[in-house]
C-alpha cells in the first residue's frame, strides 16, 4: 500500500513540529489509539484498535523516528501485530514546510499488511487507511489550532439566536476559544 498526501495546518511550523512529537497529543488524535509508551530514544510502543472491512482487531506495535531533521522532517518506521487479524509494517516520510503563518505537512507512506487483513483486498485496506489518516488530521488540526467543532457549531447556533442573548454567548465562546489556544500553546511549548 502506498499513500501520499499534503495537509495544511493552521499553525506555524515550530508549533506543528512540537505537536507531532508530543505522544499524549498523538494518542488523542490517532483513531482507536489506547496508549503510547516510550521505548528507547525516539521510539514508542503503541496499542490501538482498528477495523479494516469486517476485520477488527487490537494491534500492538512499535514506532521509531529516524532521519530526524528538526523542524523540517523525519521518517517513521512502524510495525504492528494484530494476532489472528494479521500484521502491518512500513515507513512514512513526513516533512513540514512553512507557508506564511501556516504549515504544509506532506507525508508518503509505504506499508505492507499480512494475515486476514491482506485477504480483504487492497481497495478496502486503502480506504480504511485514508479514513484513519483523514480522521487523524481533523483531530490534530482541531487540537493545534485550539478549535473545537462542537464549540464552533454551538457558537454558530447561538449567533443565529434572535432572542438578543447571542452577543453575550458569542463573546463567551470567543473568550473560551482564545483561552484554549493560549493554554494549548503554553502546554506544547513546555520543555
């Protein structure tokens, strides 16, 4: 399986780099991720549950960063075992390029799967991988930008309220969003 994509992140490159190297933040953003534990220098043990077509399994694996060039790029080598469901292994080359106040993240993944998962067929595997990647980037973008889809929807609904309470609720929503941005930026900037 091969997958290449570019994502626009609404934050400067140094903030995107710090976020991509924060195991707790990644745990929150990776679909089905249960844990990420350190396993040596620039390596982690992961546990996650994933479904590919009719096959759903809990995978345990290892992820290691190689060819690290902060804040521009690195390579992720990964492998995981899902018991009878099969295995997955591969590499992902990730690069970050500044684009004004934003960052362009480009990745290229080459992976192999085996076992029951491989019997499902490449179209379902590719679709499941793209869905996981899309879900990850939606969550990741929300976290690094300090936005929350529910809060944004709520604020939009409040703005449309004709009762005259919209101005106060909207201001409170803006203050809440600003507070989240500041607290996340301070948290990610900690040494």
